[in-house]
C-alpha cells in the first residue's frame, strides 16, 4: 500500500521552488473567495438588492468588460514595472471593489464598484501569469502553469460549494451575502500580503532598445505565428470551453432527459477531473510535440461536442448523465493540454522585453473566447440546436488542421536549437530586491 501511495503522489511532484508553491497556495485561497460570490452575484443584486435582472447582468458584464479593457495596457506596464508590484496593486483594487459591493443600494454604485473590481482583476490576472513564469526556469513553465490552474479551479469549486450551503441556510438574507462579499475582499487582501512578504520581486526582463520600446504592440502584431496561435486559442476557448460551460445546460434541459441536478454532477466531474489530472497531464504532454498536443486538444473537443448528441438518443436519465459525464472528462483532458502547452509557448515566443505584452494578448484571447461563446452558441441554439454541436465539432477539426499546418514553426522545448529567444529569467530568484 505504501508503494502504491508513493507512486500516486509521485505524479504530483512538480519540482517547483518554495516561492512558486506559496504563490499558488495564495492563488487557491484567493480563488476560494471569488468562488464564494461568483455563482450568486445575480441572485444577490436581483433578489436581495432589488435590481432588475437585466441590470444585474450588466453589472456583472462590467467586471469582464473592464478587465478586458485594462489587459493590454497592463501588459505594456509589465514590460517596465515589476509584476509583483502590479499584482499587489490589482489585488488592492479588488479589495475596494468587492468590499463596497456588499453595501451598494443603487445600480450606479454597483457599476462603479464592478468597474474598480474588474480593473483590479485585469491587472492582477495579467501580472499573475507573468510572475508565475518569471519565477521559474523555462523547463518548469508548464508545471507552474498547471499548478496555477489547479489552484484556481480547486479554490473556485470549493468556494462555490461552501457558498451554496451558506446561501441555502440563510434563505437569501442580506447579511449572509454581505459576509460573502467581505470575505472575498479579505481573500484579496491576504493574497496581497502573501505577495508582499513571501514572493520574490524579479526585475522585468532585459530592457529593449528605444526603437523597440516605441514599437510596443506594433512589434507584437508583426509576429504572425503569435497571432495565429491567439486566433486558435480564441476558437478553443469559445467552442471547446464556453460551448460546454454555457450552452450545454439549456440544451440538456430541453433535449435530454436530465435536469439541473444531473447537470450539476456533470460540471462537478469536469472541475474535479481538471484538479486531479492537470499536474500529471503535464508529464504526458511533455513527451509530445507541441503541434501534436494542440491538434489532439482540438480533436478531443470535436469528439466531445459530437458525443453530446448521443445524450439525446436515450430516455434514461442515468444513461444520458453517463454520456455527458464522459463528455465532461474529455473536455477536461483537452483543457489540461491546452493550458500547459499554450501558456509556456507564448512566453517562449516573446522577446524578453515584450513578455508582458505577449502574455496580455494571450490573456485577452480567453476573455474574448468566453464572451463570444455564449453569444454564438446561444444564437445557434435558437436556430438549430444540433448545429451547435456538429458545427462546433467541424470548427474544432478545422482548427486542429490549421495547427498541424504550423508544423515546425512551433518550437519544441526538447529541441533547444529551435528556441527563438534566450531563456527569459533563469535566475529570477537571485535578482530579488528586498
């Protein structure tokens, strides 16, 4: 038994340094606070504060819209300002925004608080990506990315579960929601303190020449490979991720024999599998060429989307739930590969003095994909429900074919001669200033 347990835990060993482990523990705690409020924000604003449902939705959209608006400027700042400084600043903005949301009484107040919180999320999110990459050598970027995603998913899932019990027992009482928002604000404050005390503060990478600095995002836009990868990531997030997350629920309720309870089980399985498999998947993906890993990701998404249609062919809730649980696992496997390949790859493509801009564009591709997914999927669902899935599968197949065509243009980390840039910050820990 001890040997078995040793082998099980061995696949979770990342070899990451203490500071990066502490950073991801902070990420998990911070995500737990976010999970406390994320599923119940519309309920709070509509049922408790009395805002119209449409207004409550716009308040939440303000968070994402503001976060998207500050993402690219944050990337430009990160090429000149230390990531730790911006990350602490972003978290403090979130403290102000989310703490104030606990006490709003009018929509205009909620919009202002959401804008402040969204700006903080945008700045901190971009800085988090850069800091997680610059604290480790190049060969550990995939492991760092994987652990950051595990921390985020674990925290969000646990927070949402705990909040569900709290909201249910409090019967939508104002005080309960206020406590959730205040605890969320405290989680941002604690994360800022962790960053201040325990996380190193590496300098931005090698300074650019004056001409490169003036070029800014124009230099980024000239990288055709980067733009092709960003476009592919938008498609993967929009169709593989957002279709599953946002469109499956209404489709399943209308066209399969399952209800909200079974749908909740399906999404729990997806999140649980990501938490359990993300780090071990990093070891598997390392053995593949990046081109092949990305093509496999597209293929897995295509297969999963087509398999959703199988759930419409049965009248048994158990069979339909089993089919969709399988879909959830396949989607999770694809997402595991997508994250640990694309994030480190974008960082490797970036010239050191443009790392912030490259990573901000990569982060923005997720925001765009998440925003487009419900819009496109909802329109297709209203027109032809089945077309969402076979059309999405076809789009994923074309995306995979396009990624395969990139071939050797995508550098493989196992082939040092193909790397386009020197290692970004291999000695970040030694360049810490107190």
